[in-house]
């Protein structure tokens, strides 16, 4: 259920509605808007009598939300959510490019890559300190040492950092060093992890699971918002299909679908979505064309020697060329790349 406050409702009236919702054993979620405030309600196991809220001062109307995901739904908030990370805004007309290696391997490799991607125009840096791998014998990441290297990237190059937390135990460390906590595809339905990042003081980048529907992705986002963290950025990174010409099938149709159903920003990861270096640039361009709010691109100074995902990582010069092409496409689409 959603309580829509009147245009001229003051803070006192909003607080009274919040108090009333809490007093009947439910949880209020205050959602400020450009013209009026809405208050989402969660925690009910049955129908709520809207009359007890409709009569309160300042209330414009009470709406029943029909979607199973409530806080992420357009029914609750019609305007796009904008999320600021280190001065960079996700959502709106801007287009954010995140770039960096799949894994933090050494300080030299990470800092050199950061220098290259910033020079090309990336505004956030990605790199894995914890790496959930299919094989237990593959490189698993440097852990806290890797997080410290990422923090050095922020200090030296001014790039906010995105990195993955792979379990509840690692969230506190990631929260300490990073600007955005990534929840990877394998953890999209790790509900204890979703609840934990929902209590974090950082934005969350939530990747779509390898076999997840759009609705399942939005339900996972709902877990995070229901815990009080409304800073969620969705990510389409490809799903598993019968296709054998690509690592995954990048579902670009998910972007307009999410835009219709949810107010949350969504970006595209064409690196994991294709698994092939040659496919990354065209799918990155397509991601911008279908309305994504940004991209996450894997870049490595020496992909042939990368400890993780070398075949899908761009060389720095290829990333630079891609950024130039994206700038031209952005002009045609009346958009701008955030730099």
C-alpha cells in the first residue's frame, strides 16, 4: 500500500502518518518526490483498511500496490530514482561508465589500469577483491589486501570504487573500503546477503542472476529496499541460454522492461554478457541505445595474462576507442556521458 501526501503536506503531517503506520505494526518507507512525498508500507500479511490513513491531515490518497515488489515499483514512485556515488549520478539523462579489471591482482596492475580508464573517460572503477569462481582452484582474489589497493585507486585518481561482497561476513570490509557494494549474479537470491547490504551505508549494485527473470531481479532489489537502503542500481549481465557463440546471452530487452516496471536505475555489463572481447563494444553501444543508465566494462592492461576473465577484458586502447564511439552515439541520442 502507498500513502500519497498532498503537495503542501508538511513534515509534521508526514511524521504523524509514519507514526500511525508504525503503531499498527507495519513499516513505513518515506519516498520523497519532486512535487510530493509518498510513504510505502510493508510488513502487512493481509489487507489494510485504507480509511485509517485517508482521514489523516495532509494525506492526498491511499493506493493499493498490485505488484509483488512494492518499493521498487513505478506504482510507488513514478519518477526515476537518481543515486549519487562520489559526485557521480546514476539515473536521469546522464550515462555512467564503470571500468576496470575483473580482479585486483597486483597494485601495479590495478593502478595502471585505473590511470588508463580515467584518461579514457570512466568515472567509477571496478575490481574484484573477493572472487566467487566456478572452480575452487581458480584465483579467489586478494581479500582485504585487494580492498586496500582499491582504496589507493580512489585516493590517487579520484575514482569511486565498485567491488563485490560475496557473503555476509565480507560486507563490513567492503563497506569500509568501497563506495558501491556489488552483489554478483551468483548471489542475486542470497537473501541473507541482500538483507545485510540493505542495512549498509553504501549504494548497492545488484546483478541479475544467470537464470533469473526480470521479476525475480526486482524482488531481490525489494529485499534490499525493505531493509532501508534505497540506493540500488540494477545490472543486466546476461542470462544462460542454449546459445554457444557467446558466454551468456545479453538480454537488452530487459532494460526497457525494467524501465517500465521500476524507478531504479539499470546499467549493462557487456563483458560478462558476452564473454568475448570483440563482442563487448557493439553490445556496449546497444546498451546505450536501448536506454541503460550506464555500462560496466572490464579492462586490463595485459588481458592475455589476466588471472580472471582475460578473454572478455578490453585492452586500454580498445576501451579508449569505445569511449569515443559512445560519445558520438550519446550526441545522437540527446544524452551525455558523465565525465
